[in-house]
C-alpha cells in the first residue's frame, strides 16, 4: 500500500491515539487481513473495541523488547 487509509487516521485522531507511520501501515494491513476489504471499507465493519484491539495488537507486535545488560 502506498498511502494510508483516511478513515484509519480519522479513527486514531478521534480516539486520541498517536502512532508511528510504521504502526499505521500495519494497522491498515491488519484491518485488510481481518475484513478481506481495503482498510477504508473494512474499518466500517469494525466496532471501536475491535479497532482498539487491532491497534494494541500491532503495537505489541512492533514494540522492540527492552534489552537489559547482562550482569556477570
């Protein structure tokens, strides 16, 4: 996908959720995968709770684990 869904951006803004570009692209892909439709159309099939679950899932997946120094 070369551009991000307009409706996904609207939902994120309305809910006060700040995301990185990478997170937004992955949210679009996840919506498309779950609904089988382009993200602007697919988001219309989701409840707010389902959308938030997708956002949280993407954030967990993309979050880099914190590496703690090895103490010997």
